[in-house]
């Protein structure tokens, strides 16, 4: 019986190369999207209050009338991107995660 349990205690490899890009792994991309969208979690994206304050601050120092375009690199699900668009900016969001881009 002990010999049957021994393989279960073997540590998995830290990194195993796959053909699926990390950000498009079904499990990882879903968990990342959920983390970005959770308003009570500050791990993937900032909390919405911080995002709103950041966009307001940047909009004051770089108004859309003078700086009409924003490039949001690593936009995730578009939490900042959406807010910039609502303030009158032309926004392009870029992210590795297809799931997040589709959400955005």
C-alpha cells in the first residue's frame, strides 16, 4: 500500500513547456479574468476606486483635447481602457490574453 502512495508525494516539475501560451491556458486565463473583475481583490487589477482616481488624475494633467489617444499596453479586460474612452480619448488596448481582450 505504501508503494502505491509514494508517487503521490513526488513534487511536480516547476515548469513544464506546453504548446499553449501561458495567458491562453483555459484555467489560468479564466482565473486571471475573474481576479481582474473582482472589485474586492487588489491582486490582478487595482480596486475600482483607485482606477477611477487614476483615470481622473491623468485626464486632468493630459486632457483628451490636447492628447486625444491612449495606448493601454497590458489592458487585461479593459478596466482603464473603458474609462478613458468614456472621457473622450481614442483608446487602443493590447493584451496577451485572448480571453481578456474578448471581454474588453
